[in-house]
DNA sequence: CCAGACGTTGTT
DNA sequence: GTCTGG
DNA sequence: CCAGACGTTGTT
DNA sequence: GTCTGG
C-alpha cells in the first residue's frame, strides 16, 4: 500500500531536481492523506515542473456536475505497477504523465481493525526521496475548472516492508529520476525494477496519527511502551 | 447498438 | 456496508 | 491510509 | 475517452 505520507524535511539540496530547481513554497507536512495535496516533480511538454496536486488520480474523462469538480469514486491513490496497461484510469498517462511523488516517509499499519498500529517508514536521517507516480489533468468543458491529480505506484513488498504489509510504494533511486520522467523512454517497466533495496528504517508511532487532522512532529514520535 | 465501468488493500 | 473527510 | 458518519423537521 | 458485456 501507501496511503499516508510525510514531507517534513526541507528538500532543498536533495536530488537532481533539487526537489527541485524550480522552487515552490514548501509545506512541512507530517501527515498527508489521499484527497489532500502532495508535492510532485514532473515534465510538462519536456519542461520541468514542481507543484502540489491532489493525491488520488482523477482521470481526464471523469464526469462532473455543471460548475463542479468531478467526484471519482474509485480508490486511485495507488496503482498496481504490474497492471498499469490494463487499467483505463491509468493507461493513458503512461507515456507523457509520469511524475515523482516527493516525500520523506510513509506509514504502514499492522494489527486488526479497531486496533491498528501505525508504523513510520523512512530513510537514514529522514532524508527526502521520490516515489514513482503518474498524474492527470481534468478540465471542465468550458475550461473554467481544472483538477491536477496523481497516484503512487505500488509493487509487491520487498524484504524490509514485507514484515508489515504485502505491498509497498515504488521508491526510485536518484539515478533513475530522469529515466522515469523521460517521455522518450518507452521502457518504463525496467526503470521501476532492479537496483538495490533502499536502506529503509521503521518504528511504531502512537495512535495520535489516526486522529483526524493529526499534524506535526508528534506524528513521527517513536512509541515507547512501558518505561523508557 | 447502448449502458456501465473505469480501483486498491486486504479480506472471508 | 459504504461513503466522506482528513 | 483510518475514523466517523450514516437524518429530518424546525429551531436557540 | 475507451473498453466490456448484454
């Protein structure tokens, strides 16, 4: 899965996009959920772009009431990387609408419903990294309304995350950012695979994360049960 | 032809 | 059970 | 992703 | 918009 993320470390200076050389005001966020805005880097007609978009891809063909944004009722905040070409909601974005979803950690849950335990998954020093994503742009017929949105690709969990869940987001190493964003690169499947496992770390955080509107450093405080 | 779907994760 | 809001 | 709502008439 | 099912 990957249905909750943080973007809480200033990205300045990280990565070839400098996360990115097109600067936008960065929002320090510890608890980003589907439906909210998340930060991406992409190319639009070849030109680099860096912005916030809705997390949960709304296809360009979605229907909407007059003067309203569309309501897309299928969960599209994740897309299975193995089946992209068979999915009407994502297929059309593969050629020219790839993006990097820029975060510095994500959450995974263990346990039964009603007793869900959130875990925080991140890299050494909480450093920022990029997930493979796809974006789309919906516009109203009269062109007055626009909705740019994205999805995070998932894959079978690797050795580390497998202890928590069966699926995980596709993490791109820096040396693959350009290959993923390159429209000319039809061999996108290879870009998503291979490479070393990133040196992920993980710990349990408190149930504070599950509260509506939870935000701030408390979201990633390591839970210490009993003493310590 | 028209109508309806278009999805994920984690399930019983 | 299913949808909405965060 | 999880948590919380899920409703009407007629109102303080 | 495009595909599938009837």
